[in-house]
C-alpha cells in the first residue's frame, strides 16, 4: 500500500491493518481506507456513549451505500429538485415540476429528489424513473417513497438528514427549488451558504415560481430589504441564485451554466477552472482587468493539466485557466463563470 495516510506510530498496528485490507482483496483508495480503520479503532477508547457510536456507524454505512449507488452515473450531470411534499397533483406548481423534470431530462440531465410525494413525485414523473434518483428520509409520519421511484434501484433511504443533505449537494450539478416549507427553505439556504463559503462547487441555483407567482419574489425582497440592506450579505451574493416562473427558462439557466464551464478544483494556491473551449489571450487580459478585485496572487492564465490532476487522470483533455483566487468572493467568481460561458 503506497502513500499511507494513517497516523499510527505503531508499526505493528499499521501492518495488521494492511494485512486486513489485503485479506479482503485490496481495492481502491487503500491508504484512505486504512486511515478510516485506524480511526474506527480509536473509537474503542475515545467515544464511550453508545448513541454517539451509532451515529458514526449509521452515517458511515449510509454514505458508503449512497456513493456506491451513484458511482455508475458519475459522468452524468444531475439536477436536484426541492419543493413541498404537500403539493397536490392538481396544482399549477405540481404540473410545472412535471414539465421541468421532463425538459431537464430531455436536456441530458438526471433528476434527484427527496423521493417523497408532492413536488418530489412530480420531478420523478416528468424525468421518468430511468433518469431519476430518490434520496429518501425515514420519518414517523412521512414520507414513504413515491410510487414513481419506490421500486427503482436508485432509491436510497437515510436515517439522518445530514448524510442525506451531503449526498444531495455532493452529486448535484444544479438545484431547482419550487415553493415549499421549512425543509425547502433549509435546503435552499444550505446550498447558498455552501457556495458562498466555497464548501461546494458553484452551480446554478434556480428558484421557480408558479407562472405569475410571488413565492420566491417575496423571498428575494426579504433578502434584499433585510440581509443586503443591513450589510449581512454582500451585493455579489445575489449572483448565487436566479428566479424565474418559467420551466423553459429554468432549463436554459442550468444549460447555459455548462455551455463552456466544466468544473473547478484547487491545486495548492491556484484555482483551476476547466473549460470546453480556451479563452483567447485578449479575453484573458480583459478578465484579469475586470476581475482584479478577486485575484490574490497569480493572474489568470491558460495552463496545461497540473501534476496533481495528471495523477488523478481526470478531464486531462480539457483546456483550463488558473489564478490566485481570494477564496471569499464567490458571487464574483460566479460572474466570472458567466463571462467564460459567454465567450
């Protein structure tokens, strides 16, 4: 096992862990798995409460299973749909979610929902089970999986909200929020917070009102008149979400985000932005000037795949730019992505 990341000072324990891994047949990420095993053994002395141990036990089991289910679809972009479980099929919002699910699947995306009734069922109905994942939660009064996804192998049921929410964000390339209650608000705010703080990839976050509706427009008014006015957020943070009352426009917002932009990753102090088409030297010069406020260190330049990326062997065929990003103005970084998509 190469490049072991275990911290054990006991070479005997490390050897025994390595032997255990080999007895299981070995596999991917052996050094990381060895570290997990070592930390699991530390629980024997570090955590006495059985309830605490069960949280760790269940979370690890849920995450392992969920990652295994999603793995075969790794290269397929996915859109998470959030919204009320209480929305009835006869409502405009439900039919709009069906329409959005159908059109986003036709655009080449898979759909992830919480697998319950209401907006979640509508999203699966539109996308069809073939293009759907269900990420359910066990609750005493709701919610059993909706009939569209209930028998599908891509249905996963969680005990804990935090593991479920991690899976939503980890595997989403875009998020669409329809009107909903506390849960929808919680999921929307968490998505914005994770992007605002750089804890998740930037992605389209589309808030979809019913045609002529004011649910998200009223929410946006509160954001602007309280959070923004009182300087509790930055004006650039408003770039992290968009509002529409049209399913076609919502699909366009998501598709446009990936017109040229592919993904980002950090390589030491440089933010690498992978693209489908490289910008021209003049475009690079203009962006360095227009976005000088978020550059902390090296200016933007076209680079080959870095040694770290070459080791991973992922997306090495894509052109990329890199620069020293200040790691705080993610709303402005979102604007930079829009510029790259417009080239």
